[in-house]
C-alpha cells in the first residue's frame, strides 16, 4: 500500500511507517480479532455437536421445527452480500467512487434483510411455542443463531459507517483500509453462517 503518514514534517509511506507483520495495523488487528472469534464459534459448534450426538432423542428431524426453505433463501442472501462486498472492495481499489458506494449500499441492505428475516423466523418459532427454554434443542439453536445474528447486526452497523465515509469520498486507490477491514469481518460471518446452517438446519 502507499498510504502516507506524517512524522514531524516528513511524509513516510505506510509500508515504511508500519513495520512488523507486513500489514497495516487495522488489518492486523482485525485478523487477531477474527482468530478470537474462530475460537468462540468453534467452542459453540463443538458443544452443539457433543450435546446433539450424546442426546439424539432431544433433536427432531431436520425441518420438523425449523423453516428450512426460508432460511435457505436467507443464506443465499448472505452469500450474495459477500459478492457485493468483493465488488465494493474491487471498486475501492480502482477508485470508482460511484460503484463503491452502490456496492456498499447493496451490502448494507442485504445484511439488514438477513437480520430482518431472522427476526421474522424467531417470531414465528416463538409463536409456535419453540422457545430458548424448550430443552437442549431450543437453547442451543437460539444461542448459536442468536450470537451469529448479533455479529451480523454489528457488521451492518459498521458497514453503514464505512458507507457513510465512502459517500464523503474518504476511500481512494491509495487508502481503502476501512473497506478491506470490514470486508474481512463480513466474509467471516458469512462463512460461519454457512457452517451453522448446515449443522443446525440440514443435518
């Protein structure tokens, strides 16, 4: 990268100013954060698998309680949001401000739609008496999908902030760190959801 920082009255390229791991501080910080998130979700998923296979009678057949078609559509939407995020990052690198803003707005809208559909699903399930207190199945379902939904919600809020900065022209081919960092987070939550959807809804 060619970002510049001021040291006294001397302008230094970011490549020289940020030594160490060979990446800028924000990106390194995000990777460290995501590593901690990997451990967090690994613990959740591992606990779910242990509980499920040690108590098979507590789990109904796939689709008996959960609405798989609706969640499959929601999963597709989240995958599409990863594509729009990739497009936003590519346009940030190219300096195409108009397309950068369009792709970021689409990512925000799709991410918000995912959260909205998940809230709709929760409302339907609770209305049919499926609660977090409904045994192991209910408690593990709401814990894992709820934590993931929280992560997506935080991602949408951060994406709104990045999008607002994009509309102010803050990202250029020389400095698109904000877009890249939020992109790393967004791809992570997308990947986690694909895993959760597979083990919670389909198996």
